[in-house]
C-alpha cells in the first residue's frame, strides 16, 4: 500500500483539536494532521527534522524566531532541535508533516 | 530561512515540462515540482525513500504495481528502490516530494 489510506487510518490526538494519522517507511514518517479552527500545537522541539505543507485551511507557524501565516502549498523545513508552534486559522485545517528519522511515538 | 521561498528559488528541469525547486536540511530534501499539463516523469527508481502530496492539479502515479489518480491532499510513500512514474493531468499541476536521505543530485 504505497498510497496512504487516510480515510481508514485511526487517528491519534496530539493536542486538543489536533488529530494525526501517520504512515511510515524506514527513514520517514508522514503525518496528516487535522486541526480544528483555532487549535494550537504548543511550542515544542524534537531531534527529528520536520518538513511539510498546508493541505487546506491556514496555519500560523512560528519556527525559531520566524513567523508566517501558511496557506495551501506553502512549505517549511525545520532542522532538528528548533522549537516550533502551530496555530490553526478560523477554519478546519489540514497539514502534511514529514519527519526523519521516524518518530517512534507516532507509530501507533 | 525555515519557510521555503519557492518564488525566488531557481528551478531545475527534471524532464520536459517538469521543473523542481528544492530545499534541504541534513536528512530530508524537499522538492516543489511544477508539471505542465500532461507532462511525464518516466518510470524510474532510486535508493532514497520518497513521500509527498499533490498541491494543485492532478497526477496519475504508478508506484510498483499500484496506480492512482492523486488530487490535492492525496499522499503517498515510496520505499527506496521501488519504481514509480508520474503523469500530470490536463492542467497545470504542482506536487511536493520529500526525499530521505537527501538526493545530492537535487542540491543545486
């Protein structure tokens, strides 16, 4: 199954109003994240690199000392260890995040 | 610069009508790929894992022996060494691909 069956994948709550569905191989873990309007992923960091894009909706990302309102197709890449935060806009929002190495905590 | 400045990044032609703009850290390389209508990325493989999504437009992906017409937000993950092909739909199309390890040939 190379195409991610998002519809049938169980979701995991990462924060209030933030639900992820994950898929992985050996080097990367892909996370399709649904955020309720105005949901917040609080500032945090991890040793894994992270990159991704907004699929629909809008997210205000703060990465290190940079902040940007990201819309569909806007992309970002976060080195390991750099703190970041995400705040959804006033609408249902979906983001694709990719981590390397695989985040073991998101293999569920 | 954690947010990818796609607008100002020089592009690299991967195949006729297929142009990539790439960004990278240590473990992942992110490639924003514009495909002209009906452009083809011929069947190929590489040892790097690849995952991604469609940003806008439509792509018919064949990965191994699976084929799917992918639309915005549809995601895929390709193990290293598995052959894959992409054919754009009848409209301008943009795809986000992520590779790990970094594909040196795409660091330009």
